[in-house]
């Protein structure tokens, strides 16, 4: 009878021990699951944080790249503007040098076209160069347009037709050269015609010896004159 009681007690002890072992396993399993869940949540949170940081960094990088491109574009534009200013400065210096060194005082006259003064200058040059029987015809003075238009200057132009007589063609070339050098502004020869109307013979030389200028060459010339006037 005692042995049966002991056996039963042993079984009960074993059952209790087994229950405790199972409970311990369950606790460990629950702890493991909880740890896994916590780790997963932390890991997922870490991944989400990394993702947002990556996206933020990428957005910043894109914005930074755009800013760099914009700065480079602005830098290129400024570089082109500086080159343009330098080129214009060099051109201005070149024009100033030409204006000061290559043009005569009459060409740098900024009085516009005054018909009376120009007519007197032409007549004086004709007397000096043995040009006789001179006639002059002025077209109306007009403002030159298109390529001649300037902001601070007005370019005036007129066509002058001259007919005359003289001794030789050398006198004509001298006359034209003096017109270009002494008339105010810039002179462009547009037409030139001349022909000999007398032979150089004994009678011609006798006339020349009397200090009278014989008409041996008949000529005509068309010149266009351009002159500048400073705008007020």
C-alpha cells in the first residue's frame, strides 16, 4: 500500500515538473517571438528611416545639381557678356584711333552740310587747281538712313554735280584729290567723265603763255558728300 502511494507521488512530481518545463518553454517561445517582433519593428523602422533619408538626400542632390547647372549657365552668360564688352571696347579703341590718326580735320568736322560754305570751298579749290567755267548743282540735303543711322549723331548727305573745263587731266585729278581732302565730311566720287576738246598745238601754247587758262579738257563729276552732326 505504501509503495502505491509513493509511485503515485512520484508521478505527480513528474507531472508537475513536466508542466513547469512546458511553461518555461512557452515563456521562452513567447519571449523569442516578442524579441523577433520587436527586432522586426526596429529593423522596419530603421529601413523606413534609411529610405526617407535616402529620398531626402536624393532630392537635395537633384536640387543641388539644378542649382549647379543654373550657376554654370549664369556663369557662361556672364562670360559671354564680358567677352562682348571686351570686343566692343577693343572696337571702340580702334575707331577712336582711326578717328584721331587716319581722318583729316575736315573729315572730323561735325557741322553737317552747309551748302553755302561748301560751294565757296569748291570754288576756291577750282581757282587753285586751274579749273574754269565751273558750274555746281546741289541735290537737296537729306538725312542718311539705314546703316548710317546713329543714336547720338545725324548723318547728312547731298549729291553735287560739277561741270568744268581745264588744261589737262592732271588738273582734274588734282581737283578731285583736293575736294576729298578739304571739303567737310566724307566725299565719294560716283561718276567722272572728261574728254579733250582741243589739241595741244602752237596756238594752245601761245594762249597758255599769256597766263590765260585755255579750255583743252571738258569734264564733269558727281560727288556724294556725307557729314556728321552731333545731336543736341
